[in-house]
C-alpha cells in the first residue's frame, strides 16, 4: 500500500508557530513519526508539503497516476475556504482522510467550517501529531 500525506500551509512551521496550540515538536519530528509508523505497518508513505494551493492541487491530481492508494491531507487553513482543493480531492476515488492537529471545534468560529472534509472519507482532529498515526491506522484497516 502507498499512502500520500499532503501537508498544507504553515505545517512546515511546526515547533515554531503557536506552540500552545500545535506543540513544540518540529516538522522533522513529525516526519520521523510518520516514517516509523509506515515501517511498523509495512506501507510506503510519501510526504508532500506546500504553502501554495496550486501545488497541493497538482499533487492530488498526480496521485491519480502515481500508484498512490490513499491520501491523508492536512489542508491547514485551506480546509475552510478552498473549493479548488475540494474539487481536486473529489476527483480522485482513492480513500482520503483529513487531519488537523488542533481541536478545531474549540478554536475560532471560522475554523468550524469545512470545505474540504466532505470530499474525504474520514476526518480526525484534536489528537495532536497522533492524528496522522490514527489516519494511517484507519487506512491500513
């Protein structure tokens, strides 16, 4: 199984931005956790990060052709307004899980509106970096 993980804007600033919300572990730590989980589960995992909406859309579309079996996406703030990312996710038929590190339901009201989640099979939020591990477990089942 090949899982593509897509991280959107500002995820590369983990450990730098709003530590009280996102924690003090940096992006490299997250990549290490994902790599270890992939080895434990015997799955190939590719991680892609971009702060640019178009690059994220291109990578979702590329997943259709590159043998990816599933997508985990943390669209960051794009989750709340990007119909273009929604359309890209809806256009690929593989299983998709949307993750968010923070408990978005306990944050600003605009964060409770999800544009991209309806194009996904499952959504996980508020579990910190473990959101990714839970998503991998969900997809491997």
